[in-house]
C-alpha cells in the first residue's frame, strides 16, 4: 500500500507541476487548467452523486452541469476583456449560476412530487451541497491563477502545502501514531500524525518562499501560511471522511490506486483554496 501511494503520489505531483508550469506559457487563457478542472469536476461530481442513497440522489444532469458552469465562469472576465469590454468580476456570475441550479432543482422536485414526504427537500439539499462543494469551492483555487503576481507559485502552494501535510501525517502517524485523533470519523488518524503533518506543510511553505517573494513577511509569514492552510487541509480531509461515513462507504471510489477516488485526493485542497485565496488577496 505504501509503495503504491508513493508511486501514484509522485505521478500526480508531476502532473500537477506540469499543468502549472505549462499553462504559464498560455496566459491569460490557461487552457490546460480549464480542461483539467472541467474533467476533475465531472468525475468528482459523479463520485459524490453516487455516494448519496438512491432515494435522495440529486439529478446528475443538473448537478454536473452546474459544477461545470461554476468552473467555467472564472474565465468570463478574460473573454470580456479580449472582446474589448471591461473584464469585471466572475463572482456575481458564480452567484447567478448557483441560484439558477437551486431554482431548477426546486422546479424539478415540484414536477416529480408524488405526495411522499421526506424525499424532495433532501434531494434539493444534496444538489445544493454538491454544487457548493465541487463547483464553488474550486473557484477560489481558479482565482489564484489570475492573481497579478506569483500566481503559479501561489497556486502550487495551495496544492502542495496540504498535500505535504497529508504525506507527512501519513508517515508520522504510521511510524509514531499512538493516540487516535478522530476515531469515529477516521480511525487511522492520530495526534502524532497531525503534528507531523503540520510540520510537513509548514516546511513546504517555507521552502516555496525561497522560490519567489510571494510572502512579504518572509519565512515567518510562510510558516504561518503553512500552519493555517495545512489546518484547513486537515479539516477538508475530515469533512470528506464525514461524507463517506454518512454515506456508509470507505472510499469515494477506486479510481486512483492507493488513494481511492478523486474526492479522496482533492478533499484537502478544496478547503485550503478559500483560505489561500483570502491570504494572498489580503497580503498581496
């Protein structure tokens, strides 16, 4: 298992680095990031939808379309600017798409309602939750790509700090773990692994700060970033564990050997992205 995780993790790291570096030459369109996120949104959305019990499972067509539209609107300001219009912000469009999906979900339930209570509202809730989780949260990640300075490094840190935390926590917990952290949600997580993960994520952030002056406060700010974003990543991991426990499954799927499904890979980044976006927009 450890060997598989190492091999697959290395491949995923190289792919992520390739996407970030390759797209630098294709600014401001960043097409590799666009199509990568569209594919990930589609596959991860299908995984999450299939976790819900059949009786409260949201509409795949509506939910997946909403996720893809939420991700796509991040590129609308670039399109407007190229057409000679003021670029504006993508956030109002994101709110509009989210509202449209909510309204459409309610209309669908109005049409299909048969008088049996306890189904319509959970389906609407599942639709909205899935859209927010896989459509809205990744938008903070995308917006990091459009930052005016050091966008690629900011994006890389948002990925590799929580992932460095994950890796360090895994090995520290495997070697030294004694005290369970969340036995009901994730029995293998330990406080020793948590501490090792926080150290690992912080070291990644500090190492990244030497590549470019992305942190005005130097290594001290980088260390703080590593701790805060690393903690957000841990919460994202636990949140996905909560989803799986509620849906009574161990892994989101078996798509990625050694890890499970796409949700099991991106869970920490989903929570890290809003924190990193706020950090870089307030300190940039």
